[in-house]
C-alpha cells in the first residue's frame, strides 16, 4: 500500500510513479555543495545515493482526500511509455496501479494541481492520441506565469498539454496564491520554473507543505541556499525556498523526489 498520513479527516497519500537514477552526476546538479553537505544529506536520506555515488530518486505524486470525498492530486508523475519524460525517466510509470491500491479511481479526482510543467510532473495529465485528460472530471490548475512560459519550457507543451486541457474545458489558470478548500491553499513559489507553485495543507495545528520542486534533494535541506542546476531562475528559486521554508516552519514536507523516509518529514 502507498504511504499515507492522516490530518483530522484528511488523508494524504504518496503515490510513487517510478524511481531511477538521475541522468547527470549529482555534483553537476548541485555544483556548489561541499563534501560535508553531501555527507549530511546522505545521512538524512541514504536511499538517495547508490553504492557508486549516483543520485537515485523517486517520482512521486500526492493525493489529498477528505473522507470518501473527491481527490486533489498534486502532480501527475512521469507517465506512460512515450510520455514527455521518456527520454530520461523510467517510464512507464505505475501511477494507475498506485491509485487503485489507494482506493482512488481517476474519476474521483476533481482537482489536479500541476506544480510546474517539467516532464516528470505532467506525465499522466494528458494521455493517448489524440491527447485527452487522464482524469476526466478534474480541473487542472496551473499558474498563469507557467502557462505563459510553456513553449519556452518545452515547445511541445502548448499542443501536447495546454490545448487538450483547454479543449476539454478542464484547464484552470490562477494568478498567485489561492484557497482551494478551507484546508488547502496554493502558494506561488517561482524560480524552479516561472510559475512553480506549492500546496499548503492546514488542519487545526498541523501543516503539510507539498513542495513540488521547491527542493529536490536532501542537500537543499542541509543548506537551502544551494542552487540546483536545472532551475530556470536560481536566485528566484532560492528566495522562494528560503521564504517558504522559513514562513511555514516547523511543518511537515511532502516531496516528490526525496527518499521514502523523507517523503513526509519535519522541516528543520
């Protein structure tokens, strides 16, 4: 069964679409990390490094559900064979089986929050030829800045993702922060991409921050100022990371790419 945690009546379930080695040495992905920082990151998240020093990472989405009600899905994984992430991620993903194991039918999902448009976060959003939304009853939420940047991020995104969602009437474009429910709030956290967003769950005195790629490795918890080589705007990403972690600390983090022990953890 997928890992889950309950906050009052709300259950958050971590759905692992796949896992595999990164396409680049990790010291190139984080060129300013020191040996001491890597050692501490490996202590905190030993599953993220292989015996030969390769960065090993999961690709995870999160389902938020109150009781037996509709589901909010945060991110859509790496996708099936032939998905946009196929050039570097371990497709086909297993998100459909993970949803089944969690007791979730795709028709139960009424909201899909795409934290950003990198290929490992959108894989199951639109599938098939011609492309159709995989979640037939869901509104897909994107920041306007991300929609505006779609072509620059990947020339295939306007036709392959944005147009099918618009044609189905399932694209919802938001500007900045927004409340989805009394417990679930979108946060604008740009930098990794122009319209990157995160999700904050607040239930009584408990909080969970679903980070997207606000941070991608435990070394950025050791030192949140560390830039990741694949951020569109490293300075803006750093500012978003520092501000968000400071503003919402202490809290729990739900991260797409950290190891299973850290997939739901306390920020320090």
